């Protein structure tokens, strides 16, 4: 589900992945157009705005995949289940364990 504030309509329904929509090129393109167009254009003070995308990767060409490919986003990847203890470098020199 993509939701940015109360003014933004829900773009994908919960459970829509079970219907295979994430694997549909047309659906992925629609989500990308919405995010890179409508969603980001509605931000107040776009140059100073901060956007966080929290997502589960389901396809190499899904929204997170496309954002990563731009090289303009900081990425923090956390596994659903951690099987070993590790330290993750965060911005500003912080460490998350």
C-alpha cells in the first residue's frame, strides 16, 4: 500500500500482490508514474522535503528497485528475519544493531 498523507489515494490494495499485479509490467509502470509524478509533485517545498519508502521487494523492477537504480536514494535493507547479529551503518555515523 502506498500512502502519503491523508490527501493521497491508496494506489495498491492490500493483498493485490496475490493477484499477481506486482508481476504485471503495466501495474509497475502505473505505480512508477504515480510516484514520480503525482506523489512527488504534491510535496510542499520539494527541494527540502524528505521521503521515506518502506517496502517489501517483490520484483526487480518494482518501485523500490527503480528508486535504487536511480542512485539518488539512500537504501537501508533489513531482512525480515535476521539469522546473525550484525551492525548496520546509519547516516551521521550511527550504528544500528
